């Protein structure tokens, strides 16, 4: 499987190199960007097309990483909150039923549940 994966990646890279060599002149062509806003015209300095494509790709990846990273931070924070609540509830359970924990050897109170229909 690894050999097949390496072969596929090798073919993709070869096709990418062939594409870049065949379109070298187009990708090196310089362009300038214009923005007309409320009667004002803003122009950029001439930029090669490949730089525009790579810059756009980079900004898209950066936006995706930031968006997903913030979502992961929120989920971690929620997970910590739920874990703290779980620990507090377990501690409360232990304090409310000392006889149940002592009869089982001092360990946490556990109960096995079966799903209905099984």
C-alpha cells in the first residue's frame, strides 16, 4: 500500500512539474491589481501571476487554520468544563454514599448498564 501511495504521489508531482514547465511564460507574466472604490483608484505594483496564485493559496490555508484552530480551542475549553463538572459530581457522589464505596473496597461507585433490546 505504501508503494502504491508513493507511486501516485510521484505521478502527481511529475504532472505538476510538466504543467509548470509548459506554462512558465504565462505564470511569469506580471499583472497589476486595481481597486476602484468611491471614485478612488488603488493600484498595486506589477506582480507575477504565480505570486498571486501562491498568495491566494496561502491566505486560504491561513484562514482555514485559524477558523479550525479557534473551533478546537472552544471545544477544548468545553471539554475541560465538562471534565471539571464530572469530577465535582463524582466527588459529591462519594461524599453522599460512603457506605456504598466502603462495601466495594473504597473504589468509585460503578454500575453496568445494558442497552435496551440487548
